[in-house]
C-alpha cells in the first residue's frame, strides 16, 4: 500500500510547478476574544459579534435580534467600555486577554521549537474580534501547515465556548479549496498537569499571605441551567475540577466553594452565583477569603474587573475584610508545561 504519511508537497512535481512551502503542523491556540479598543463603536462591534452567536444566546433570531440591536447594543457598550478602561493594557493599547494569549503562544512556540525545530508553527486567534480565526487559519495554511491542531483554551467543555470555537474553525474550512487536516483538542478539566498548576498557584498565593484564607471560592463562568439537561457537560466538568483541586491541595471539601459568575439575562443560570455566595460568607462572619477562576486560561474583564473589583466590593459590603484574587494561570511555566503535555498527545503521529 502507498505511504499515506508522505505530504503532498513531497510528491514529484513538474519543473514548472510553483514552489510550495515545506509541509508543517500548525498549533492554533484559541481564546474567547476582545474588542479592538475601549471606545463605544469598538465595544459595540465586539458585543454584536459575541451576542449574535447562537451558541452564546440560542433564542430565535426574530426574538433576540431586536432586543440586541435596539436595547443592549445601544446601552451596554458605554458600561462595558468603562469596565475595559479600568484593566486596559495602555502600553500596548490592547486588552490583557490579548497580551496574555500572545505570551502563552510565544512560550509554547519556544518550547516546541526546541524539540521539533521547523516542523511546527504556533499562532493564536480569537473567536470574536482580532486576530480572527479565519485570518490565522489562512495564515497557517500559507506557511505550509497542511495539518492543524486547534486548541480552544477552555479547560471545561461548554457549548458557548469550546463548541463555538470549533464551529468557527470548521466554518473557515468550508470556504477553503484546499483544507488542512484539523484536530480539535478536547476539554482538559481533569488533566493532572492542569490541576497541579492550579494547586501551585493557590499554594503560592497562600504562602504570601499573613493568614490562610478561611474559604477558597472557586468561581467559574456561568451558563444556563437548562444546558445541563440538554447534554452540555460544563457544570459537571466544573464540579470535577473543584473536587480534583481540593484533593491536590489536600484540604477538606468545606474549604472550597464552587460558584458561578457573569450572569446575563433573565433566564435561570446554574447556582450559586459568586456575588451571592461571597455576600453570604461575609454576612455569616467569614472575614478572609481567596478566589480563583479555573475556567479562564487568561485574565480578562471577568476576572480583573468583575471578580477583583465588583465581587470584592460585594464581600466587603457584607462585612468581609480580606479578599485575595488568585490570578489565572496565564503564562506561568507550569501552565505552559500542562498545555504542552496536552498538545503532545494531540500531535501524536503528526510530528517526529
């Protein structure tokens, strides 16, 4: 039988055939997205793309779009713009999510380059905003990437996150005459290296505090409660991550509390809500808490502004005193090591 591992560009070709780049494997790291700026129209464009995604808001278009266009996109961009300005990376004129995702991809590229040299090309994209999924997939293809490992940086699988990112990647392939082969990386909520990195970040934070927090609030992005009954495993993945983190930290289950943040709209969401939970802790005499957000691979508006500002205020208004936000794993070395371990498994058979 013929050797199907021989790339098409290695097959003998006529002398007048145009040059083709050397076949490579692309690693495409994908995150949620970011507006291009904090002004009204930049925020509006971003929110329009984000909230028009049927994976994010799955109401019928005839019902949802008039509300989105007529009310939400008129009022919300000013509020969101003000929130983004609090955390904006003014030196690079970009959001922290963009800065961190770039740094993650650069570290992944450096580590893989040491082992695989020029067999690998690493890049990153955003589901919403820039750099777009389409522009980066096409760029990888132009560089000779006939195979792409597509890596949505969502540890816990969710239809509005992981599935939406994968949808967009395959929508891009639908437009291409010569599609690269593509593998999508599955959820890694229980991967030992990921859980260990989370635990390391907690230990380091606790070590630098004068007193150990009485509770560790493990806050995940929220989702509709009905999604659980419709087959979305996100809620279960979140609970599993908390349970494994407690085991890795070797602490009692009462020390960790699983909560969900960023509720949007009138529909019932999974509970308890993070803001409600920290308020109850303060009202019940808990004075010192820490909070971590394992569903976010990089710090962003929901962590730097919502958690570290709004939710902190909720806790202190309820009588709490000491509030410690433990940053996302970002470009920590142990996080990069975990992501590389996942990638090595998914690249198997594609690189030597």
